[in-house]
């Protein structure tokens, strides 16, 4: 499902116009992005948890040359799905 299909389906379910729904979705994503930049965690009930994690620096070895490289630490966005959805997906969508 692409962005346009998602917005259309969401608008149909919520009873809003496609344009209003698209604006609301973009505002939601902007607000989430601002929160992630502050390092906050966002928990969506019965869906999952979005959180910013710090990945530690590490040393890797180039298999071709054998050269060791230092990868600096970085922040990453991660998602943990809720147990409810994990079970639904595991069972192929059947409840």
C-alpha cells in the first residue's frame, strides 16, 4: 500500500476528505519527528513503541583488505510491535 492508497483508505474510514486526512497525517508525522529529535519515546496503545536508541561505536573488518575501521556511535529509530499485533501477524491476520 502506497501513501495515496493509505490516505484514501484512512479518509474513507474516518469520514473526512482526502485532503484533510493527508494534512492530519503529515502533522502527526511532523509531531512525531520533533519528539524523536528530542530523544522521546512514543508509545501507541495496542500498536507498539517507537524509540530512539544509541548504537555504540564498533570496529569492523573489511573482509577484502583486512583493514579495521571504526564506526562512530549514532542514534537510530527503532520500533517494537505490541504483543497483540505480533500474534495477529503470526497467525496470518486471523484473530
